[in-house]
């Protein structure tokens, strides 16, 4: 199975998130990994800003990627970090379907 779509969620906090909030990001990624069509979902601390975290999901098709935005988990995540949220940026990247041998 190949990656046909990628989604990113860039979260920048106003202050350093506490360990519970970081754990919540990891729990969210774990929950996304269990969804149909998810090939992988990870959370990474950003390099450019000390309070930025990046969630990245890899999907077997664009439809599954789009479907994951309807999960209650995304709302729960946003509510849980809202008080410290500076910016929240969603991006998605469909496959260009170019394959090299």
C-alpha cells in the first residue's frame, strides 16, 4: 500500500505546553493511527519555534484523509488546547501519482 495523501496540523502554543498536553497530542496521533486508511500518524516538536508541534498523517487515499476530519477527536483536541493556542494550521497534500522504479 502506498501513501496517496498527507495531512499536517501545525499547532503553535502561546507558552510551552505542559506534559499532559503533550501526552494528549500523542494520544490523538495514536487514535488517528487506528482509523481505516491511516498508514501512519505522528507528532513531532517543531524546530523553528519552541512552542510548535506538528501532527502528520499518511493516508492510503484522499477520501480516508478527508473522512478523518469528521472524527470527534479533532474537536476534542482543539478544545483541550484552546486556552494556550496561538495558531492552528491545517494542510493536506494529495499524491501526484508519480512513481519511480
